[in-house]
C-alpha cells in the first residue's frame, strides 16, 4: 500500500510504503511522481540505502534534489510508515 506524504509546489506527489522488513532491516520505498506532457517524471528510492530503483524521464538534477529531500525527511517518512501514513495523525474538528 502507498501512503501520501506531501505534494510539492511543482505538482510532484511523494508517497511511501509501509515498513518492509527484509533480512532484519526495516525498509521503506518512496515514490516521486509528477505529470509532464510526455507522461510522468517518476523516481522510486529505497530507504535506508537511498538506492534508486525506478527512474523514468528523470534528470540528474531532479534525482539529486529527490535524494536531498529524502535525506532531510527520512526520519519522518519512517515515522509515518510505521503508523499507516501521515493522514492517520490528522485530527479533524468541526
């Protein structure tokens, strides 16, 4: 399952999976996707290694921006991956 994390000002949607335990390591896949005229700019990274596992229509500059974004947000993404996404933290009042 993918959980929404944030939408950037340029329309890039950032989503993440739940915690995936593999070989005793807690991993999270983070997806970046933005519509463009020819389809989508797409990147998928795995934390904690920051390995890029999917790259479509992605420039090196965008890839570096996404990696830097992850470096600053990984702790929050892990937090929300454990509890079912950021939306599970929201409290709505009427």
